[in-house]
């Protein structure tokens, strides 16, 4: 049975959706759905002003990696480390989200990190998919 956490997409049906999907033994067992607006804001909060993204962050920013078909995250631990570097001080004034959105991003991010850690601990695979 597939367990779906859609609380960060529920009010945005019909808009862009990013799914993190846990697969175990070739079967989808758990999925977290994120509204594209939350996810893109999180990505912006990962990029330090003036620094060039490298590694897994660079792969996230290159949409060809995961926006056409599900993409297996090759190193879950590295992805966790990338997401843990989120800092709302990384936003420039022009790309800073509204206060309401900014206040919710740490909660969304914590859910993603928790999901990734659970999958890693249970020796699963994580796929990202853009819908």
C-alpha cells in the first residue's frame, strides 16, 4: 500500500508538484508531495549569494535531471546535507518570499529531510518526480 503525504500540496492541486517517492524492492511504498512554489523557494534558500552551486545542489537546479522522468537520488545522505544548509538569509531582497511562505518553508523542509532520513535508514531508494 502506497502511503501519501500531501499536506504541502493539498491546496495547490493543478499547479506544479514535486514528489519524493520511496521505493523498496522495486515497489513505491511512500510519497511526499510538495507544491512547486515551496520547493523552488527552498532551492533559492540553499544558494548562498555569489556562490556557484556544486554537487547535488547543482543537479537539483538543472531541471533536465529530474523534470522529465523520475530521477533516482544517487546519494541520499548528500541530499540531506544539501537541504540542511537552507538559510532564509540566502534570499536576495528581490527573491525573498512573502512572510507567510517564509514562515512555512522550515516545516516543509523538515518534512523532506525526515522523509529522506527514514528512507535511508530503511535502505530504500528515493526518486524525485516533477508533475
